[in-house]
């Protein structure tokens, strides 16, 4: 009758209207075929538009209550909004389209039984949960939390909680922590100390093989050194071996694989060595990291001196008198250079001399019986004397 015709007409107009809107939906990545019909697609669009008006608090509540996810201090309002949009789409997709989405994102689903049509929706709901967790891992990875390596949401959330606590530590506590690692006192900003401290819970959460890979990337040995190491180089270019003392082994037997906590500490030291190298301490030319740390701490104390005290230090370091006319920053730069020369091994001192067009040969002394330290000091004095040209006003 007329009522049926009118209803059919309304449905036709609705389909025509939705068909016109579908082009704009497709530009947003919402093709109606993902959901089985234009009507289903329209419902998804409507829910998305309602969500756009939600406050940050409402989105946070949705995250905890509807997604049944634990509180995450790292989750921002933008993260929540993006996740809401994705979940809204995923929960409305046809099972076959949902499986295709999983395949495109590398989410495993072959263990789920979809039957002929997944009419109960349980398998689809399981897929959505896996997609949500995959998205969470991507968000965490983007924040540097290395979730794809840790692969354990609880451990990742524990890292986030610890890092949040570190972020609120007072500066005195951060300095005390840094000093407790045996690292030198230096004028690091609070933000730098926080960034360093946050690394430890992250490294602790990594599986051992991933921590070891990180160590290899930074050049940190996975085993304690053997009892014999090359520490000195003679004029003839040959290595002269020296036995390692017990403190070099850090409580481990020679050749023993280091524990996770030892690797973490060594990794942190290596990152600081890189920072110090960039500051001019030439960390990777010095064989003993402890000497670099001593130089860093000594230089920090020099920075606290006034110009008169710096000049006195200059003279005590046996540097050329022409440098006494230098300004504060230039004098500090030369003092740092001299400190580095004092801790460079003999081979590197020879290279330093050659780079500065100086002789790298040392005199044999009476009956050729000069010690290696005497030969080192001869090169150091030669390098210090070369500063006379660099500091001369002409």
C-alpha cells in the first residue's frame, strides 16, 4: 500500500544520502565494505563524531572502564583519543576485515576459532583486544619504552611507574644516586639526571639478550677482561703486557659473563664516557675509564676557581707562562687539554704529537734505561710546551 511505498521511498532516499556521504568517509579511511553496509558505516561515523566532543576526563574514563586497561601515567589525552577512534572502528568491522587488519599489523590470530561466521562475536572481541594491545605497544615504543622488546604489559607499566617516581625526585636525591654509582661529581642539569636515572628501570625490564645487544651496540664487553691486557706500547711499536689488578675485575672472575646489574652499570658509564668524549675528554683514547672520571671531577673543581686561582693552577701544571694572559674560558680549555694528555697512554701521546707536527720520539737516557713513565712524561712536556704558540698574543 501507500505506507509500504512511502517506507521504501524513505529507505531509498536514505541510501542515496549515505552514498553521497560515503566518498567523504572513504577519505577518512572508512569504506562501508569494512562494516558490511552503508548503514553500519554511518553508525561508526556517528559514534566517532560523538567521541570528538568528549573531554579528556571522559576519554580517560573510557580507557579504564570500556577498554579495561590499567592506569598508565604515560598515556596522553591524544593517545586516548586516537585509541578510541581505532577501537570504535575495530569493534564494528566484519570478522574477515578484522582478520585482514590483524594481518596488516602483524597481530597473530591463527589460534582463534572463528567457525563459519563467528556469530557469537567472541573471536572478533578477542581480535580487538589483541589489536588494542598491539596499538599500546606501538604507543609505548614511540615513547622509547621498548615494549616490542619487553613484550610484557605488566613489566612495561612497572617501568612507567618507576620512571614517573624518578621524575618527581628532588635534585639532591638524584645527585646522591648518581654519586652512588661511582660517577664523578659534575654540574649536570636535573633533567639530564632524570633522563639517566630513567634508563635503569627500562634496562632492568629488558630480556637479558636484548640488554646484551644494547651493550654490544655501545661497545660494552659482556665478559670481564682476561687477566692479561695490552696497556703500554714501546718505541718499537710492540705491545707490553701488564697484569690486571683485582679491582679491574669488579668482583668477577676473569672471562666471566657479567650479571645484568653489572651490564647496566657499565652501560650507563659508557653513555657518560661518550658524553665526556664529546666534551673534549677524549674518553675512548684513554684506556682506563676511572682516569677519565677523575679528570672530569678535577675539571669540575677548576670551573669553580676564580681567574687568579686558575693562573696559579696553570703555573702548577707547568704550562707556558704566555698563557697567563688568556681569558678564563681559553685558560680552562687549555687546562682540560693538559689534563687529557696526563692520562693518555703512550701510543696515543705519540699520535697526539704527530698530529701537532711534533716529534714523537723520546730520548733513550743513560744506558737506555728510561722507564715507560719517564718517556710518557717527556711527550707530555713536549705537548705542554707547544701551547706557547697557541697562547702567544702574536
